[in-house]
């Protein structure tokens, strides 16, 4: 998963493919900082799902295995309010009039379909095409695990406008455990801030290790106390089951799907569980399904270091001696590590109203967040210049806050809590700290900047309050899928490295099931890179059903 690069296990875990912040969110944040330093304001957050909604469309047929009050439900679509703090937001404003929201009722436990239910938050914008040209719904998952589709889709919609105009209703959702879909709750906002400030950098002394262990224990206890009944049920497989119920209730014979980052894993699991219901599907920024904790740490150490090297080379070319990582990109990692070492000893002041300082952990999170797209490299440059030359941590703190889902009022989305819960519901494995430390030298050799922090991700889900017997590991074999599934991989992707696509292809059943489209470029998600070859190939697949040959290349 594309986890935040911080040392302690749960508050500080990398996520295997959280989405590149959609529609230039990090770039927008950099611009916002220049206009107003973390300004608050806006109306109170809240998804408005009152009694004003009207059920639309025909009553669905029964859904095998589910009671009719669930399987034959009708969705009540109504205007959307602004995303809630649990979902996360940049501006705190409601989406435009073209957006509608609803709630899908699903079983908490599919093995007990007549039992407790939860609500899945939905959002859609209906197609702008004529009714006779309507294809159906195109369901998006933008990554995580832990990302809110309800908050993300409106900000990303411009990048998918051609698909909406071509005949699709654009639909997304908060997966179970995320945002307003029975969102997992662990630490409160104040405690999260306090933990961030208490441990500035790597816990590399016995006293700091003790602090990290105490923080982990507090995190685990909070998750169990606040969300213990939900934790066993937030598996990727259960989210795939929710998606098939959504397909059914939307009235689509097959699920047309666009998954990005972790959304590629979700799409592959769906294809395994419901092969006959697979429609036109694109999986962009493909997760490696074979990677265990150590392999994942290796892949991400290499992937983020590669992206960082590319950034530093570009910075040196564009800025020369003014580049904050130096005019010689081969020395850039050493320069950056020197800054991080300084921040461990003396975090930088910021203008944050809560008095937070820029710690080494937060600075590294800002660096990692900025590597998801070349569009945000200029803001990383400005942030590093502020830190090195002006002694200010403002911009790097803002970039870290955006990645961590913290808004201007100090409220966190639940993306980190949901990420931990979903990850551990899928795979409860983890190393002891002593065993993890045996891999530190190797990981540091792969990435002088990120490797040491990656060591702490190896402890994984050890101690998670769900027995392994209650978890459900994902499966990916989709050899019987009704339609070919297009995999899209970017050579310079930091979070889901390029090599993972071939391994996903093999796990799904080979090139005949899942051909690969390669993009020779930078960033996390090829479709939103602006490359016309990628956009044209993906659009042809989704709008016309055209399947490219395996190995086709763009960029």
C-alpha cells in the first residue's frame, strides 16, 4: 500500500498506492498557501441525506442471497452537501449542482445477510450524452485503501469529462470503513497531532522506541474501543461484494469500472469474485499482488527513490544553484538527509494556529506526497527552499497535512485509520521490531532517503485486534472474466512501481485476460498525466470496447 512515510507502525505506515491527489490537489494547496495561510471558514461539513431524496428508477430484481429490502432497494438521489471531515476536503465547499448523493444499504456481514446493515455513501454525475447514447454507470475507486470517492470524484471529474460526455454516469463511493460509510475511528484529532509532535523523527534510541511502542498501543486500543465491531468486516473482498450490489441497484448488467492504485487491487478482487459481471474495466497504477511486507517495502523504497532522483535532476536543471537539493543531483539525497537530520533535532516553526512544528516525519511525508506527480514538483521546491533558507516549515507542513487528510481546522479524515483497518483485515502479517531492523541496511541501500523509514513498515499488523481467522486475504484469478481488463502502468510511478503490473497480469490469468498498456513517464496514474496516447487508448476501451494489444506503449 502507498503508506505515509513515518516510523511508528499504525499512525506512520506507508499506503500501497494511495491515489495521486486528484485534479492537482497538492498544486492547488500550494497556491492556496500563497493566498492565505491555512485559512479556515466555510459552512459546516455534512452529507445531507435527509428525507428530501426521491427514489428513482425501476425497482431492481432480487439479488441472490440477500433479503429483498437490501437486494431490491431503490436509491434516493439528492443534492450533495460538502464533504465531512471524515471524508476529507481541501476547500470545504459542496460540489456543483450536477452532483447527486445517495446511500446504499449493504450487509455488515455477507455471511449473515439478514443481520446488521451499514450505509455506503455514493455520489454521481449523470452523463451529458443523449439518453440513446448512454452506456451506463462507470464506477471509480481512486485508491487508498482509505480514500473517499465521494470527496474525490467531483475534484477529479474534469479529467474524466470525456467519459461522461461519451455516455457514462460517473459514480463513486466511500468504501466500507471509509469516510461516511461506517468510517473507522481510532485516535481523536488532538491525540494524532500530539503523537506527531512527540516523536519528531526515527525512533533510533531506546527512549524513542519506547515512545513509539506506547503510541502504537494507544492507537490499537483506540481502534478497538471505537470501531472494534467493524474491524473484521472491512476487507477488500467485502467492498467488492458491495460494488456488485451497487451494480445491481444501479441497473447495470455488468460493472464498468475505473480503479486507480489500491483501486486496481479492488478491481482484480471483484473480477475474481464476480467474473461474469465484469464490464469494461481499467486498472491504472497497478498494485503488485505478490508482494509481502518486505517485498512491498523494497518496491516502494526503489520507487520513491527513483521518483526523487528524477525530481532532483529536474530541479537542478531548472534552478541550478538555487535548487534546494543542490546543483548536483547525485548529491541531492545527502542534502535532503541533512535537512531531515536537522529537523529531528530541531523541528522548524510554522504559522500553524495550533503551534505545530515541521518535524522530520512531516517533512518526509511532504516530500513523498509531492512525488506523486510532476505537477507538484514546483511546490516541493518552494517548500524545501523555505525550510532550508528561510527557516519556515509552512508549505511542507501544508503538503503533509493534505496527504494525511488534515484540514485547516485541525480535523483529520479517517483515511489513515481506514487504511490500517483494511490492510490488516486483508493481511494480518507483521514482523517483530528486532526482525524488521535486520532489513534496515538493505532498504537504506535501495533508498538513502526513504529506506530507513520503510524499515518501520515491516512490523505491519502485529498486534492488530482482529484474529487472523477472521480476516480474508484477497484473491485475483480472473481467468473467467466476461471482458478483458486493461492494466495501465507508468515507468516512473513511485507508489506502485511499474514491475507490479506484470505480476498482477500473471495473477489474473495472463495477457488474454489483462493486457498491459505501458506509459513511459512520471507520476502515479497514467490517465491523468495528459498523455494523449494513454487517454485515447483508455477512452477507446471504455467507450467503444476496443482492447489494445498487450505491450502497447505510450509516452
